[in-house]
C-alpha cells in the first residue's frame, strides 16, 4: 500500500469516528417532547439526604466520649445495631433520631476513617430483610457516623445493621 493511501484511510477513519461521537454522520437521537415530572425522575419517598440537626444531648455525649479516650494510632471499630436503635454488641453509643436514622458515636475522632455498613441482624438466625443503607460522617460531630436505612423502594424504615469504622 502506498503511504498516501494509508494516510487517507486514517483520515477517513478518524472523521467517521469523530462524526459518530459528535452525533453526526446520519445518527439520529430522539429527544423527549416534554420534560418528565420531578416525581418520575426521583421517587418522592427518598426525600432529602440531609441529616437531622445535632441535639444538645448528642453533642454532650460526643464531647464526653472524646475526653474519655486516649489517642489511637490505628483501629477498627465494629458495632451491631438492632432496628430499634439499641446496640447489640460492639463499641460505641447509638442514638436513634427518627425512622431509619441513627448516629453511632465512638471515643475517638473518625473523620479520616473508612465507613462500611450493611443491613444485618444481631442474631445468627435468618437472612436480614432487603433494603438500603447509607453511611456518612456525622455533621458537627467528629467522633460519630450517621447511618440511614431504607426499604428497597427508598422509604425510610428501621433496619438493623452492622457498621465497621477503620482508621489507619
């Protein structure tokens, strides 16, 4: 093959690829006629992802836990929480705010930690109910984690869970 033919083939190939990626070249994309209502885009049951405000009692307990503990180099904390917000086993203090909303406080700062949570039961019986779980650092509380549980449809619900916090 001649060099000029190879260059032409390469140029045509890049042109076709560019037109395909840009939506040209005979490719048509259907556009919706009207915007979908907000309810169809995001289920209303999910509501807001905002955390409830920190209560004075929660802030007092968090400060007391930080004062009571010494400095840690690396640690892994594990806690198992029942659906009603009581601690089944592990370390930490659990505060239940509302349906599916929990705060787990530890005796040390966890802001730089890795949080892993899963829906689970405290006993050895049965498979836990289906659902969703979210975990995040607790706002304004450096030694706490916020956990939110929902049904598979996205509605807040009380579910038991297992939480692991690793600091390195």
